[in-house]
C-alpha cells in the first residue's frame, strides 16, 4: 500500500513528461492531461480509503530510516488534500479543453498543468520541511509560467507581483529552515515534534517563537493572509479562467495546509501567542477580503478577493486549536475549493456569452442560460453558507468551536462576513442573471461541444458541493477524525519514526 504514497507524484510527473515528448501533437497532449488528472483522482480515492481504514501511511524512500531519508506520509488530512487535488485537477482539465487556446497549448499548457499537480501532491505528502520547500519551488515555477503563458500585458503585470512576493516568501522559508536545522539538527516534521515535546522547546523557547513567526510570514504570503494578500487580486484574474480556477482551488490551499501542519505538529509551545495571533489574522483576513469583493464589478476580481476572505475561515479553525475547530477547517478547505473553482468556471461561461467579465455589461442569463444559473446558485449559496449546502456545515462547525471556547469576537466576525459574502453573491446574480438585458450583445452558444464541456465540469463540482451538504454527517465524521489526528499528533509521529524499522 505504500505505493499509494508515490503514485500521486509519479502519475502527473509521467503525464507531464509524456506530454513533453508529444509536443507536436495537440490531441495527444490534451488526452494525456485529462487522463493523467483522472488517474490522479482515482489513486487519491484509494489513498483516502486506505488511510481511513488502516491508519496513517508512511514511507522512507530508499529504506533510509527517519529522520535521515526522504519521508512520504499520509494522514487523513494529507489524504483529503490529495483527493481535493484530484477533484480540482480533473474538472479543470476538462474545462481547459473548452477554454485554452491552441497557442497556449502549443507553448506547454498541458505539461505545466501536470507538473503543477505533481508539486501540489508532493507538498501534501512530504514528511519533512526541506522537501516541502522543494515542492513549493516546483509549484512556483509551474504556476509562474502558466500565469504568463500568452504574454498579454495584464498577465505580465500580475505575474511580476506574483513571482516577486512568492520569491520573497521562499527566501524567508529557506532562512527559517536553516535556523530551525541549527536549533534541532533535523527538518523531519515528526522528529521535530518529538524533540520539542522532550524538552528542546523549553531550552530554546524565545528562538522557537521567533521561528514560528518567521514561518507564519513565509506561509502567510503563500496563503494570501492579511496583510500579505495584495499580490493575489492583482494576478489571479489575469490568466485564462482555467488557470485562475486551478490557482483558486489549490495554490493558496498549499500555504494553508503548511500553516495547519506546522502549527499543530511543531510550533505548539506558545499557543497563547502564536494561535491568538492566528485568530487575529483570521478575522482581519475575512473582513478585508470580503470588503474588497463587495467593491468589485469585475467578476474574476470579485472572486479573487473572496479567496482571501475564505482563507480567514481556514485560519479561524487553526487559531481556535480544538479538535472541532481543526475538523471544521479540514471540511471548509475542501468545500471552499470546490465551490470557488465552480464559480470561476461560471465566470468563464459568462465571459463566453458576453465577451466581458464586467458585471455591469452582463444580464439576462437567467432567461437565456437556466442551467448555468442553477449551477451558479448552488455554488454561490454554498460559498455564502446557506443550508443545506456544504458551506453551512463548514461554518456551523467553526461557529460552534468558537462558542465552545467563548471567543465571541471571531464568531461575530465570521457571521458578519458570511452576510457580506451573501450580498456579493446576490450582486453577481442581479447583474449577470436577473437583470433583463445586457449592455453587450450575447454571443451564440458554441456548436462544437465546448459549451457542454464547460457546463459538465461546473456541474461535477456543484454536485459535489450539494452532496457534501446533503451527506454532511459521514463527511464531517471523517473531518473530525482528521481534526483529532491534528490535535493529537502522537500517531503521526509514531507512524513516521517507526516506518522502515
């Protein structure tokens, strides 16, 4: 079963390499991208089932004992995130067939797509911080080229901000790794947790707190938290919708995953400072993100600001640092990635009909495109947190976790931001769907099947969002198991340090 830990990395790497070799065949590249993404999704399902049934999986590559070798490990949280990678990767691959132009395909879109999935999967499965840095760099290289592919002026401007801030984040991350290794002599996350629990943290308390803040800044930039988020709304709306959707569903979530991993496993010595700071940042991230969204009329910029706002909810569960809070964050991260990716797909479909992303120039989609209107409503209401959709249960868990520890300020902030989220979704509905007539003429629905692919990929995500609400009990039970593993990492530490012994 340890092969399941390697396949999520090997499959996209092989698909991307094969697409490189098939650079003269556009058709072969398209098939390899879709089949590679589908295979990743299938393997991710098997991995989650295996971890849920038999516990945490760990593999020491080359049979080198931890902490000396390269460690791959999957607990429930990691397995859920790999499944999310498969879901977003597969649906976006289908959507890209209808929306990515031949020129971008010629210059490597499908190859880069698979290498980005490889980097995301590697980040979720690695068991040591240095290899997490390596996978971040794979992500940065792939995402930067995807962002600039096409060479349009807006793309280049956004890409400069994107790469500059992420390179700064990588430099901070690397500096923090060097300092942490100097203190502990290891970068294996399980070994770090073991050493810190055995008294090393008490000897270096001040330095470890400073390192925790350094990691918070480095991962905070990659997660787009307050006040480090301004690169995201300046860049995510510039590439094609398929790229924006992929970035929205996965890239910032790698940063959030890293924050959750290190602040539940390693930096838990001074939670009165670090996790209280995380709660403050969570509240400010929610508020600034949603206020930015409310002010926008470009639908992709509006959705980009909502990425920021929803990151605040994910940090809320981490800051509360209870099993229920962590479980709610795990549930929320899957829900919001699915819903937000679907909403980006809807924005692309609206642009296909109107030739613009400006909400003021749209209208009439409810009468002309009832299927698209239904898909938008499911995803938008899920994002806003209305029952019985997935967002309601995600936010309910966070609210209950906040009330349990009597942190009424963050609970009130979360509820207020939900109302503003609903307001911004209603604004999209009123402008794009309910308003009778668009300011620009509607374009005909393409007759080549691309429109059906756009709707089909959006429908897949909308159905998942609806099912996560209707079937919330078993899904949330699994999230609770993941939350308990994060809150009590003894099983994670044992699985890693005893593997291959």
